[in-house]
C-alpha cells in the first residue's frame, strides 16, 4: 500500500533520531500498559467493596490499601513516562522538521535548470513547507499520543481474552470493524485525494506566478482573468475533495455507532454472565472501563489515520522532489579543480535539450587564458547554450568541454562554479543588504576587499549615498536601485569572487548609453587578466574582443577579430551593417 510505504519512509527519515524514537516507543509501551491497568484496578476496588460484608473490617482496609498503593505507584510511574514522552517527542519533531526543510532546500538549490524549468517556485515552496509540516505532525502526534493507542490495540487488547474471553470478543470485533472500515475508505478515496492535492499545488504555483509578475498583471488589466483562473482551480479542488470528505464523514458516523453498540453489547453480556454466576461485578466494571478507554483511543486513532490519509500526497510529493536525480550528477572521485590560467576548450561538442532539436552540432574552439571571446549570432543560435555547458548546467551529448585540460565531468561542480564568475543581463540581487549581496561572491571577504571591489566597479560612491550605506536593503531583485546601480553591484560581486573565467551575458543590453559607458568602465576592470566570454547583441560592445565566434545553426560559422570579420564581408559584416543602418535611422 502506498500509504504504508510513504509513512515508512517518514519514520526512516529520522536517521540518527531512530534511537530516540525507540526510547519513546518503550515509554509509550509503559504508558499503554498503565492505562490498561487503570480500569482493572478500579474493577478490583469495586469487587472489594461489593464483598465488604463478607470481610472483616480490618481485612477490607488492608486489601484496599494494597490496591490503592499499587494504583498510586502506577500513577507516579505513568506521570514520569508521560513527561518523558511529551518532552522528547516535541524535541524530536521540531528538530527533524527543520532538518527536513534544510534537506529539501539544499537538494532543490543544487538541481540544474532541467528541473527548475519545469517547476514553479511557488509550488516548490508549498511542497517543502507542507511536506515538512506534515512529517512534523506525524512525528509529534504519533510519539506523543498515538503510539500508546496502537500498542494498546495490537499488544494489550489480546490480553483481555485471559480476563474474560466472552467480554473481550466485543472489543476485538470493535477493533476489527474500525480497521476494516478505514482500509475500505482509503482504497476508495486515495486517487481522489491525490488529484485534490495536485490542484492544491497548482493553486500555489498560479498565485506565485501572478504575484511575481504583478506589474504585467496590472499593466495588461489581467486582474479579473487571473482571479477567474484561480477560481477555476479552486473549483477543481472542491470537486475532487468533497467526495473524499463524504466517505470519511460516513466512516466517522459508522464507527461512532459501532462504539455505542459495543458498549451496549458488553453491558448485556456482562449482565447475562453475572446473572449466571460467571462474571463478577468488578470484572464487568473493568471491561466497561477498558471499552470506554479503547473507544476513546480508537476515536483519536481514527482521526490520526484520517489526517495521515489526507496529508499523504503532500509527503509523497516531498519525497518525489527529494528523489529527483540531477541531469549533471557528480562522478564518484571527482577532483577539485585547481586554480589555473583559465584555458577553455570545446571539442566537437554536440548537444540538444530534452524533447527538442539539436542546438549545438560540432562546436570547436579554444579560449586562451586572459583573452576575451565574444559569442554572437541570431537568437537561438546556441550562444547561451555554450555558456550553460561551460557552467555545467547541462552536459554535452557528445564531445568534451575542458578547463585547463580537465574535463568538466571529472571535477566537482562546486569547484567548477568557484572558477567562473557571471554577470547577467538581470543582475539577480537577493532581497538582502548590499553587503550581503556582495558577500555572495566571497563569504569571508573583509571590509577592505569589499570596498576595493566596489571602487573598481564604480559602485562605492552611490552605495555611500544610500540611507544605510552598505547595510541598505536592496528589495526583491534589487528593486530599490536603478538598473545601472544593480549592474555595478553585480560587477563588484564578480570582482570580489575573483574567478579566472568570466561570463558577461548581455551585461549592458538593458542600460541607456550614459549608464552603459559607466558600467563598461567597470567591466574592463573586471575583465583584466581573466578568460572572458561576452554574449552581446549590440555588436559595438565587442569591438575589442580578442576573438569573435559567429554562431548559426548550432555551429561556429565565422571566427576572427572584429576588423577581420568585417573585412571578410560575410554574415558578421551583414549584421554590423544592419545594426549601423538601424542606429542611423
């Protein structure tokens, strides 16, 4: 059964806390045993009182003191066991909830674009939070409350047969009925609940998508359309969720009815047995106490089982994401890339995205240390894909990509990314302080190193004019700063990282001419002594590149300096002429 497999994995996720879970299981066994003894001792007291006339005054008191003493001792032990269970189950659940979130967060952050391209960030956040919260509830409720219920049902209930098998049969039948009804309902509603949860995930993804692009929604008067889309998904949730709720409402009514019938049956059988001299009053009272206790426990256990059922899709989705295998796995024994000169070689590289045509077909080039290489061509020609392969966001289908003679598949991904700095068209700042955004490049950087990088990037002066200087929050995606300021911070961040290889991905394309001039000066400082790759549609920005690679149809069709390619009169020269004509117009 998928439900058992899913929650079996929840238990195994405790890892090092499995030993603590075992201790809590033992404590729950003690709690369940003591709860089992309570109605028996109470029945014993009733038995003594019912035979009081047949005992001498001193005998009644002596026997009552013994029973009460045992009862009191059991109560003290029960209090201790309950304190142990409550205290350590809370700690275990809270600690492992945070560990579950950290495990998921770290795994998802490390997955390549192949995964993130198909996954909405809002949905992933929901999966992480609901999955971790559900497991927290399972660990806490099970070890604090429900473990004693299941132990009492599975282990201690059969012991009632030795007390009086006729009365015990009513309890056994009640438990069997509870379990059977639960299994039947789960089998009838599992698929519907999975569908309802999938639409719940779509709700989170749709909401996040609209909120992340709120300017588009407002600018294009999409408010009512987005509300209708959200409402349609809400309706789908309701259509799949309500039939499931109906089934569980029915089982709730039926189990309560069964509980009432069981109590009446025990009273009837007990009365008949007492009348025929085969059961004492105290024995009947003990069974009534056991029945009441068991029914209350089963009621709580049923609610817990229902909660497990409703939340199972959340946990299953959490584990599905956690089981996602990277499309660029790190090989066992991968080496750390030593800091070198930064030579980059592409050898007969061929690559195509999944379920898409080939993007690169036989790409060959060498970028020598300290030189700048520009990648130009029409949209979709393969420029950005080449840089994605260099960062090992994907692996080539055939061929090799090497840095200083090392195949990228033979080195650790972390050391590879440390060797490459990227300045994007969108500066991609985090909603943190300016200093924290800069420290992304080098977490242990000193204040002097930070200031030096910012001065080289021509960012220091505008930072000091901010309300709190380097401690100023930049807002989501750096919204409180201008485009030029964001780009200069991105350049300072790359300078602080000090990588031997640099990628400038349309780094100035979104800037006006005056701002571009200031950012270009900062870029020259960044490029000095580094192997640099420049992706640009503005051909004026690549005049000084040591080599230009023109991509067309997934191949390098022309290569050379700016002057050489213009003089050649080929496709590059046509692109330059077209841009000059457009600019003049």
